[in-house]
């Protein structure tokens, strides 16, 4: 992988992470088109972490309010008020994010090897999952806009959708947003929740890979500068896409992405058969 390829793939990752078209699927397609083969997921770890950092920047004010509220609650919980302490709205929101993480945590602990093997299974699975993404987005467009807030049940179900979205080609944001809409959640609320709920799993995975030695640029054969450029490109494009996606979802234009995923999935399947 050279410098230009890393920047292109980083831009693709950042733009597609928050758009319902599957960033992981586009990375697989991009690497296949460039003829890139890597021995591990070091590049994927870097660009995914970079897009999460862009989310932190985009939602820094919201995150500050959520984090301070949560630790204020923890302080009261172990203080004089004890179990009588009531959660405020922000603390409850953080707890819902934790609930949404349960399914993906189970997948990460018990099915990590399977997921890594799927990423190396070729273009066919990516094409099929892109078609499934197109179907989910199309289905969610048929539902009238809901006004529900996200409860604990909705958070868990959306978390299940995120866990299934570890499949390359099955859009994480598309799956979680479509699931929320099908549950009757307000469009803008489910979009924001979708972007925030992914931060801890991806940053946690990146940290674990780093301390366990799973992240190793030298073993992957990728120049550290290549990784840095890819991460920078993913951060900048992710920052742009994150802000843009909130507006797009609020206006319910997901059918556009449904058509795109249908076309991309079909072409990917044809390409896989031809190869």
C-alpha cells in the first residue's frame, strides 16, 4: 500500500462510516481494486479509530455533558444519597449506550476469529451484504416518521443490529438507523445515537489490539507514514460526513443510499464472479 492508496482508502472510510453504505465493505472493495493484500487489520484499526475521533470532535459538547453527568451520578451513588440517587436524562442516555454495547461485546469476545476470517472471504459476501443494506434502508423508508425516544429496549435492539453489522458490506450506521426507524424512533435522535454508540466499542477494540500486540505495522508490512496518512484522511472526511449525515437522516433521504447500495452490491457480486 502506497501513500496515495492509503489517502484514498482513508477518505473512503471516513465518508462511508457515517453514510449508510458500509465503510468496511468499501474498504474491502477498495483494497481489491488496488490489488492490496495485508496480513492483518492494522490499517482498518487505524482508520476506524480515526473516524471515531472525528465523532468525538463533532459531538464534543454533547459528550462533555453526558460524561460529566454520568460521573456526577456515580459520585452521588457512592456518596450520601446512595441507591436513592436518581438518574437525570444525560445519565440515562449513557446507560442506554452501555446497553447497546452488550451484543457487539458478545460478538467481539466469542466470535472475533470468525469476524476476522469473514473480512478475508472476498467480494461475494460484501456484495450480498450491500444488497441486504439496500433492503433495510428501503424498508425503513416505508415507515412513517416516529417520535419515540430511545428506551432501553430500543437501545438493545439497535445494539443487536450493530453486532450483525460486523459483516463487511452490511452498513453499521445503515443497520442501526434503519432499525431505530422501524422501531418508531425519531429520525434525528436515532442518527445521533447511532454515531455515539459506536465510539466505545471501536476505541476499546483499538486499545485492546494495541496492548495485545494485534496492532503491528511492521508485521503487516505497511509503512507507519502510510497508516498516519490514511488515519488523517479518515478523520477529516469522517468529520465532514458525520455532520452531513445528521441533516440527511433528518430529511429521510435514505432511499438514495438504498439505490446506491443496490447498484454497488450488484456490481460487486458480478466482479466477484468474473474473478
